[in-house]
């Protein structure tokens, strides 16, 4: 049997298509909680940077624009 979609924040079962504008969340509140968690640094995507990516990040942190972004 197919399980109903649940909200990733509060685990409430999603109702009908009335909530499509908030998908995959059940409410505006849950959507904003998720956004806050991302902006606060609670969620991260971790991976090792290549030497080129590390150099680009360092130059951006120093306020420089990497040459390849000027094109």
C-alpha cells in the first residue's frame, strides 16, 4: 500500500491538493521552519572541495571576483 506523504518538519500526513502551494510542507509555518534551519546552518551538504573550488571560495571570502565568473 502506498503511504501518504508526510511533512518533513512535523510528520503530519498531507491532505489533498489544497496544500500544493506549500509542498512538501503541510503549512507556511513548516516551510518557514525549514528555511530558518537552512539559513541558520543547521543543514549542510558536505563534500570535499576540489583545489579549484577551494581557491574560488577563498577568493570570494576575500571579496575578490574569480576570473571565470566575469565571463
